[in-house]
């Protein structure tokens, strides 16, 4: 039997050896590269060595070496055989094999210039911090894009270009998760039930029956979606984007959408109407999962008023379950989500809403939908972000006393809230 101490020692010395080997290898690699176009790959790889090497590219050729590869939508050389190309890349980079089926890259973003509203950039920063917090908790990589990748694809159309480019930049990721800049994670513990989506390539939030029966353009929300990194998704994005402003059919699509959706009040083609239109077409719809069991994205005017009661409910559970009061490293917080799940079973309406989306608030421009006041938009946004921040700060030993006031925190006593 190997004693724990002994195995520690072995791992430590292997690591040091691995480090020394890496330095030596990099040196040889540099010399080789200057004489030889294809560097010689290492012949022996110990697990330690592979791990340290996970960020170095394989010298074997793959789709990146194809001069016709285009990251853009509407390219004259559309990507074909992407699923096979991704698999081949994964084979060339075996350190990414573990966890490949559940790996997610989140994409979000905002306009290239400053926000029109004087507090717009402040709010966007807080909204981005919130996404970074969620991603750190769950080991998700995040890409914030604020370049207009396709000059004509402005507003809500910009995301399809960013999502497409991210698919090619992240062959290691199975899912690309678009989250609008004005959406906030309000349950930091919640883990996406990815197994549920095994047979689908896209996940959106909405109501299947409402969309089918009433043809309402708000029956599915296009502001948050998961897209499987696949040829299907690349094809879907092309078709979806063909309804956008860069397309010769833009006006035609505006008319088609207006005739189809009785409740649409403006005549230009928009991404959400386009998404619903494609969902109702079986060719695409059969691979799109409409999630309605939890707030994959929730409407702020519905979710924010529940925060007080939800907080009271969670505090009550924490008082009765000692395991939930235990201080722990942030890295292991996902494990506590399972304990919460047990406790919250059957208490659907008293769960923290997973995502709260400030649709109609336009925090960057400040041009909120006139049905809301800008004060309620901003106050509720701050409230949601502070509600979420409390879940984060807990692991750092602090908590906001009042979720309406993000500026004040209190240190948390041991065993809080016994
Ligand atoms: C919160 O709980 C109280 C007391 O049970 C209830 O009267 C109130 O309607 C609840 N508020 C919301 C927004 O659900």
C-alpha cells in the first residue's frame, strides 16, 4: 500500500520533472521551429506532461489550416462536415477529451461605443461581473464581444455572427451559450440539466403551446439560448441570419413575420420572430427544445417581486439544515447545489429564478419600453444583481444587508444563519 504521504511526494516530484521536461521541450521546440516548418511532437507523454501541455497546439493539420475557412456568416465557402472536423480536432488535443460533452462557452456582449445612458456602462459592467461570477462557479469560459463582426448585423442580429465565430474558436466546447447583456444570473448554484437536451441542438425559453396556438412573437425569447457546437447549428445560423439586415430578403422577411405574428407591432424583421418562425418549421423545430420548467430566462417584472419571499424561504431552510451553513471554498460550491435541490424539491415557485432578463429595459441606451419607468428598470436591475451578489459574497464571508443597497456589506458570523 502506498501511504498518502508517499503518493503526495510522488505527485510533487513528477510535477517538478514535468516542469523541467516542459522547459527543455520548449527550448528544443523553439530551435526546431526556426529550421523546420513542422515541429516534432513529443514522443513520450506522461499524464503530468500532457496536462502541462494542454494549452499548446498540436502540430497536426486540421480545419484551421484550410485557407478557405471563414468565421463569418454568409461566406461563399460555407462550413461543411463540421462535426467530423471538431471530432478530429478533439482527437489531436486529447487533454480536452474529459468533459467534452458538457463543456460550455458563454458568449455575451454589447455595442462598440459608449452607452447613451450616463449609467449604462456602469450597469453593463455589473451585468458582466454577474456573468463572470456564474461562470467561475461552474467552470465555464466566457467571451465578451463588443465588436460588430458583421457591419450590417446591428442590434439583436449581432449575436448570430458572434456565436458562429465562437463555435469555430472553441471546438473543445459542446455548447455555446448566448446570454444577452441585460440578463442576470439570479441563482448562482443552479446547474443546467444538460442531459435533458441530449437529443436537441438548441435550447430556448418559452411556451410551446402558446407559440403553436397563438403565433405570438413573444412566446419564445431569443435573448438566452444554448446552441450545440455542430454542423446543424452552423446551418441554422445561416438560415436564421438570412432574415437579417444584411440579407437581400430582409424586407420580405419583415412582411412575412408581420403577416404571421398578429401581435407584432413593427414591420422590420427581428431575430426573435425569425427564431419562432423557424421553430414552427419541423425541419428545425424538432431539434429545438423549448424549456419552460425553470427560468432559463425569466421576465424581470415577474421574478424580481419574488426575491423577498424566496430569501425568507432559503434562510428558513438554512436554519434547519446545518450542512448548508458550513463555510466552504468557492470551488466546491457546485456540490452544495445538490443539497439545495433536495431541500427545494416540490417548491417550484419558491426557488430562486435562474436567470432574470431585463427585457424592455435597455440599460445601455436608457430607452426603456414606455410601459416601464426607467426608475423601476434600474432599481429592479440593481436589486437583482445584489440578490445574486449575496450568493457570491457568502463564500467570501460577507453579505449585503439590504438587496436594494449594493454599497453596504456585513461580515457573516460563523454558522450563519443558525
Ligand atoms: C410573499 O408572501 C406573502 C405571505 O405569504 C404573500 O402574501 C405575498 O403575496 C408573497 N409575495 C409574492 C410576490 O409572492
